[in-house]
């Protein structure tokens, strides 16, 4: 598989966008819950991680170019090329996210306007990324499954990364203070991850039917046999990826259940945090493997 730069670009960029979306959803409640216990450095570190992920993704995409200095040429066809639109939207997302970080750094408060603009640019960027592959000559990409996979990765990796990052920042910034993500927040994160994975899994039979039908009846598309055969040849890796995703959903659900039970009994729920952390890591691993499967199209 020779598409590692694009794999890292799409995966890291979508994870960064997912983190921004989750921050936009939970920022106000998190600020209220932690009022007086943390300062702006908490959100600074969060935004820094999101910026680093996006930055590394951008660098990865540049290494994919034969001549990196020719990268500005990709902006010349913004009205007709999804690639040009992706470049503009990616730069816009990174710029708005960077401005959100700088505003917080200097003003000591989170700008919801700048964060909102970054989220909008990010969501549009994911659509442009998916459209690049949707409108190509590779049969395994020429389906709405591509949009589901890209937005699904954004949601799953974003929600799982949010939990892991928030808990790490709480540990290092809050220290010994007993601050935890509330049960309602855990339910929301679990629902986002579960629905994201299960919706794509439910769509897979329709996607398989599309590949089967197209492979038999379409003769006008470049590389129709190779891409489908390559996709079918990694069935064990695909099944393994989905099994890890399902395992993540189960472990996360059990972690939420333990949290609810221990909270009801007034017991410190440290063990449930372990289950939720393991589930989040498994969800991210499943997403990375699914993205690897997406790019494994050459025999």
C-alpha cells in the first residue's frame, strides 16, 4: 500500500475536525462544570493538540506531491476541481483553528465565533475530501459509502479522542480535584461512536451489492477489476476492523453502565473510566484500520 501520506492526511485532519466539533458541543458545559478549577490553559492545550493533528496531516499531504513547491498550483481550479476546493477548505479550517488558539492565548477566553467558523470550514472540508474520491475512476470509491466513511471517522475519532484528551488534560491541569465527565456526557459520546460505526456497518450490504453489480456490468471505468479484487482480497482485515469497532461499542457501553451504577451507589467510578478509555482506543484503532482498507486498492 503506497498511499500512506494521504491516509495520514485524511485520518489526522478528520480527527482534528472531530475534536473541534466535540469541543463546540461541550465547551460551555465543560466551562461551567470546571469554573474556578482550571484556567484558559486547559483549552489552550486542547486546541494545540487539534492544531498539531491538522498540521501533521497537512505536512503528510504535501509529501504526497511529486514536487511540493508546485502545491500552490492546486488552487487554480477552485470552481471545477474538488481537489482545489479541498485545499482552500483545509487551509481555512487550519487558519480559523489557529486564530481560535491565538485569541484564547491573548484574550484568555474562548471565541465561539472563531471556533464555529473552524467547525463549518472543517465539515465542508470533509465533504470536499470525500468528493475527491467519490468522483474518480476507482469503483471502490465511487459510492456514497465514501461520504459515510469519512464523516464516520470524523465523528468516531473525534468523540473518542475528545474523551481521551479531556481526561488527560483534567489529570495534568486539575490534578487531585475530583472532576469527571458527567454521565450524560458519556452517554452522548457513546451514542456518537455507536451510531457512527453501526450506521456504516448497516450500509455495508448495500455497498457490497453495488460492487458486485458494477463489477459485472461496468466496462468503462479504469481499473474496475483490480480495485474490486483488492477490496475483496482484504476481507479478513475488513472483518477484523469491524469486529474491533463492535468491541469498542460494547466496552464503551459497559463503561457507561458501570459509571451509572457506581454513581448511583456513591462509589468513585475509576474502574468505569478504564473501560471507557479502552473502548475509545479500540474505536480509534478500528477507524485507522478501516481507513487503511479504504486505500488498499492496488494489487
